[in-house]
């Protein structure tokens, strides 16, 4: 019987997770914990490349709104790491099935990064799309940002992963990881497997303005938003100016696109019909036509109900921080065993002692 495939993915702690994160990655991560040997980590090393910008953004917002209290960088990072841990555990990550840990608790990853840097040409890193995109979006270029793909490769190769679920925007990084593994294997012998990306047909999640949902666009709906905050986000979804009593196009509406993520096929069909025939079932609405506000109200109810159990579980977890910390530490111990075995092989392959003295 063959050994189970090893699956690895990470999430950067850069703020509140939203519906795009959930349907684009988290939901698949939870499902995959039953299909292989899963390793999931909170990428706090990676977060350092944009942490000062986050601090400056908060300080700028606080300067304009005196009711806001800006946090120092260290507090932002600690809070964001805690939030990711709470979110994943509340949404169904099972520590008995998946190894869950902080990246910074695995120092072997940073050591492996140096070994990979030593065999990686500058030209490969200069071709990274994500680096160019971040610089174009105003992020100050740093050596850390430039070598981000090497750290990502070290994350993957430290536990010798076989499968890495990623979005299309990360495929190039997986290609670069395979290149780096190949450079090392060619120079020093076969140490690393060739990790492959898993490209699921991830749901397309529009933001409240119709663009891709992203924190950088300020168009997100947070997974664990509730009450007034959730209502304001949903009711603020951008729609066109079609008069309420006129037929509307269900195929171009942001609210309906989000509704589809939560609804079954019958519910989707029914809502689309109301778009095309706004007077259908008007008696149930006091004789008025069906409008975008009605669709948003239906979406609000769906989101609220879908995440209600996880929301309650998250509150329970937040009240027991020692348990959450234990999960992360236990996961780190397991991941470190794997990383130390890998580094032992790497160090011996280049002519060093298997373990530091």
C-alpha cells in the first residue's frame, strides 16, 4: 500500500479573512484534510514583507479618524496570526487530521531557504509576477519581498510535500519551487520530490464593487462579520441603475453571484426568475416589485445562516486561547520533526554535519 500524498498550504496573516479566502482556499483546505497527509501553516515570516505598510495604513486611518487607535506592527502581526488560527479551527480544520502550525515555529524553513538561495539564479526570481505586481501597487521593494518565492519553496520542500493547492496566481511560484528543487537535486543528489499544484475550480468570488474580492480593494465581506457590520457590507454591494419594476439581468449582478455560493440550484433558479419577472409573487411583498434590495436581504440571510455554527465555535475558541496555542505548538512539533529530517539530508548532501553542534 502506497504512502498517502502529503498536502501543504499556507495562509498569510494579513487581516480579517473574507468570503474570497473561504471559497477560494479555506473550504478546499478543510476538505483535503480527509484526502491525504495535510500540513497547513500560518505564514507569519511571509507577512513581515508587508507588515510596516500595514502599520502605516493603520496610522494613516487613525490620523483621519480620532476614534481609531493604531496598533504597532508587532501587535498587528500577533492579532492577525491569532485570527487566522481561530478562523481555520472554527471553520472545521481538525488537528487530529491536519498538522496546523505557525511558520515561525519551524526555523529549519529559514535555514533551508539559504540552501535554495545558493543554487537559484537571480534571473528566476526577477521573472516573478507577484514581485512586480506588489511593487507596481506601491509596496516598497525589499530583499524579503524579492526572495519571497524562495521562502515559499522552503515551506513546501521542508516537509517534502507532494501536492500544493493554490490559485492560478500562485502557479508560477510552484513552477519556481520545482526549478529550485531540481537545481539542488542536480547539484547534490535526489533529496526533494517534485511538488505539483492542485488547481481546483475555485469559485469566482466578486467583491462588493464587482472586482475580485480582495483586502487591497477594500471590497470584502468578512467571514465572521455579524450584525450591523455584515448588513452594511452586504447592502453596500454595487448594483446597476435598472428601475425596480423593470427586468434585471441575473447574469451580471454581484449580489446574485454571491448568492450562488450559498444556494442550491433550485434557489438560484428561483431568484433568477425574480430578476427577470420582478412582479412575480408580488403579493408576498405587499404588491411591490422585486428589487436589488430584496436580493441583498436574501443574501444576508444566507451568509448569516451558513456561518452561524462556525461563528459560535469561534467565540468558544477565542475564550480558550490556551487550547488554540496548544494546537499550534503540537502542530509545530510534528512539522519540525519532518523539517529536521529534511535538513539532515540536505546538510549531509552538501558536506556538512547532519545536525548543528
